[in-house]
C-alpha cells in the first residue's frame, strides 16, 4: 500500500507509518483477517499494488501502535508474557495472532489482556469483534504449536481500553459514561467447543471464498454486518415540512400509517454502507458497493 502525505505532516509521521512491522508470520491467515470479510481479504490481495492511504487517515491507528510499543517495553516475568505471536493449525490452514499480554494465574490458567486505543462509545456500546478476536487468541493459546502457555486454558479475557475522546465533565454527570480515561472491559470466555466451532466455521468460509475466486473468478458478497449497513427507510412527513412524523422500515408500513390523510407524504431515504463509504480500502474496486451506490 502506498502511503501519502497530502497535508504536509512532519516526516516523522510518514516514516513511522511506513515502518509498520505488522506481519501475520508464516501463516495462511491472521485472527483479525479471519473474523473479517473474505471478500475484503481477497480484494486487498488483488489490488495491493494500487491501494493508497494518506498518513492523516492513519493517525489513530498510529497512536495505537505507539501505545503498544510503549507497553511492550515492560519486562516479561515468569508469569507474564508480552506481545507473543502464536500459530495454530485448523482444516489445513495455519492461523496466527499476536497476544498483547498473557498472565499465568495461580490456578494454572491464563488471563489475556488486549490494549485498545478507542472511543468512549466503543466501551459504552460494546464491540462484538472484541469478543470474537480475544476468544480466537484463547483458542490459539490452547492449540498453539509453540508459545510459553501452549496447551493451557484461558479463564479470563479483558480489554484495557484507552479512551482517546474521554471527557471528565461527562464522567461527572453521567454514571453510565466511563469514569476514567483508561478502563478494563471484561469479555465472555467461550467453551473450548464453541471456540473450536467458530474457528472451523470461519476458516471454511474463507477457504470456500478462495476456491470460488480461483475456480469461478467470483467473489462472495459482504454481509450487512460486514458493511456496517443501515437499511433503507421511509419517512412520513407533513407536506411542506422537513421533520418526519414517523420513520418506517418499508413503504407498505408508511402507506398504512398515512391511510387517507392527504396532508402526509412519503420520503424515501436510502440506507448507508458505513464501512464501504469511509472505512474500506478496496471499496472503489468493489462491484457490490458500486452497484449499490448506483441504485
């Protein structure tokens, strides 16, 4: 991927962005890619030499990387392992993942802590991908081919969330708002069977997508969840007014709501593909997104 600097930030930003040392190692797929869309994975590989991003759009990921660098500098002990990349085998593929912090507990189980530089809303609303990712890491520890804690059970999963937009005033007046700029979020731990089933399901999904592309030159479609999609809606408005009286999910519901009232009209509001429109590196090459955009 080409990294540009259109806003003229100091060279240190550009150099740091270009010095990204992330690698999935000698693996077929990483955990972060496993839980993501097979379509996006394949398209990123296909268009790798054409992809471009500006360093200004990488500021928060860069900040997260910097935080990881600082926290990784803490010394390992007999019970603490930091930033260890693990590898496991499933269905003929090698899965890899880098675990930020592993702590061996007194009962012989492991606690995983993952550092996230994120928003306060991510903590308030929760993020399903955190649970998916961390349980995949737990599976890797249990099933890894190497690693200090290989074969051990994971009894605790948590996110150490560093909130880039935390506001002290909101914390003072809203008890549901995070009460500190750094908070610990505990995540549910899956059973071994649940984790194994999920890993196998996702690897099969990616393998089937790869076979489809290799043999038929076709790609699977991204799901609504993978596109962060918001559906089309139908707003019922009084004629001449901007604000809607009701917003409904189908035209039939809107017509039923209006009934014989001639003073009301229906306004179609096209849905959104939030990820495709602003957060997907390959959207400009995606016929699924571009076809939707033309409708």
